[in-house]
C-alpha cells in the first residue's frame, strides 16, 4: 500500500548550487515532490533572486518565496577551499547535484564529474547552461533571452510589422529547468539499473528548440519559414480573440472540423459548416480574416458572460484571458486548489501556484516558502555533517559560511 503521508521523492537528497532561475527552478520542481533540496548560497548576499521581483510597499522579493519553496538554505563560499570541501561532504551522501554555472566552473573548483564520482559514484550531476557543456559556444555567457532567440521562439513571437517580442516570463530558463528535471528523473531511473550516476546536460537553446514543433522539417523539405503572426497561427482558423457587446475579449478555438460545426450551430449559421469556403481546415485557414470577421460580427452583439455560456453549452472551446485577479476569483482555480496560501514571516499569508502535475496517489506539496539565508546551517552542518560548534564558529568568523 502507498503511504499517503509520504511524498514520492522524499528519499532523495539534492544539493543545489548556482543561482537565479534555470538551475533553481529545477530544484524547485524536485522539491515540490518531496526531495530534500539543500541550496548552497554565498554567505554575503545569497542568491540574487532574493532581491529580484521586488514589489512595493514591502521592498522584498515576491519571487524568492516561490522559486525557493520547499528548500533548505545553507551558506558556503565556493571560491575557497574550505567552502568547496563543505560541498564535497554534502555531495558524498547526495543523490543529485544541480548547478547552472558556466561550463568549467566546477572543474576549476576541483569538482569535475569524475572527481565527484570518486566520492559518490551514484551521484547524478545536472548541469543547466545557455549552450550546453560542449560545442564552440559553450564558454559564452548564456541567459534565457539569448537561448530563446537561438532556439527559434523569439523570431516567431509578436506582430509581423514589429521586431520579435518576448513573453512576459523567463520562458527559456524555465523550459531548460523543466527538461533538466526530466533528465534528472530519467538518470535516477537508469541509476537503479547501473548503480552509477551520470551527467544531465540541459541547454537553454535546446530546450526552446524542443518546443518548436515542425519548424525544422518545414524549412528543410518545404522551404517554409514560419513568421510572426500576432494573435493567430497561420492556417489555423478560427482561433482568435473576439470582441463582445460589453467590451470584453473572449478567446474562441474552433479550428477542428467537428468543433467548427458546433460553433456554426451555436451561431445559428449551420450553413457555414457545409460552405466550401469554410467546410475544411485548409479552406478555413485560407480565409482566416474573412471568417474572423464573420465571427466577430456575431460575438460583438452578445455580452461576454452570455457568449461564454452559449459556447460552453455548445461544446466550443472558449474562455477569457485571465489576469492574476481573475485567477483568485475563479471557482475552477478554487475547486482544484490551483493556488495555495502559506505563512510568510514578512507578508503574513502568501499565495502562489500549487504543484503540477497532479499525482492521484502521491501528489506533491508546497510545504514552506523560500528560507532565510543560511537558515538551515545548524541543521545541515551540525546535524548532517557532524560539525562541532567550534568548527562552525571558526567557519563563520572566517566568512566561509
């Protein structure tokens, strides 16, 4: 029988090095499902994410409590031999190391994979970088935005009459972290067969490239270059945002043949579904502007709530474009507990997204917000590594922790 009180990864210990987002988000995902994530931070300032995402009137990061949730924070100056020795001791009993330094940094610190495997041959070493651990660009500084551009998503994002746009989130970093997490779990599974760890090499540009659908064969075989198309996708119609009588915007996606027939019925225009101009996916794609005009003419006569009720009842995918305020008020978010609220020492109650995906028997959980800098030094260094009070005092006084 499965123990419902146990989280599925609670037998794993993860040591997280690096900072900002790509590596730490991978650590967050593992921690969400129960892994003990020990985050090692610089004793002077910690992860810069502690200062990012600030919002008045508090003057404190509202991003840090999310990306560092479920983690333990210890401090160690990794530019010193003593700090590096502390990390080696942590890694001797760890299952996973997550880092997102520029390639070669661990090697300069005497912690190349081969050296770490001498200490712990079962260690999975997950490395997240802009360009990967090899290749002519590997030594370049790599940020998420550069990986988004190189991976292809920037070129096709935005309106055709403007330069490429970006999404309002750190998409490249997050994708690289998700693939790093996937690779980590695969490597842990393989370790059960081989008894040995391996390197998981997650590059931001490759994570983005993996999301680019059939872009490469479209160019190779058909000579077709995808371009920026704004709110629509080429030859996919109807799938757009349409106006309502009360000035709202409703997104309708009815590009599949059977769904378009349902939309035509809801519009009380069933003849559209049999009209040669709109009857097939290809035909609708060729007359996108014309068809969007017909639909907008209809939607603009109906209040948004009434329109959505009609579309949902007719089996047509449709919805509003949500902002944060809409998510807090929406009954579906509430029913599925998609937003959780946790105690925070400065903010009182702090809301954030819940764990995804959902597991029916052993779901993940957000257990606590991001920790204070070095909050777990005593627990980890004294309790796990067996350091004496004198050793810890000496390390503190010399700025090592």
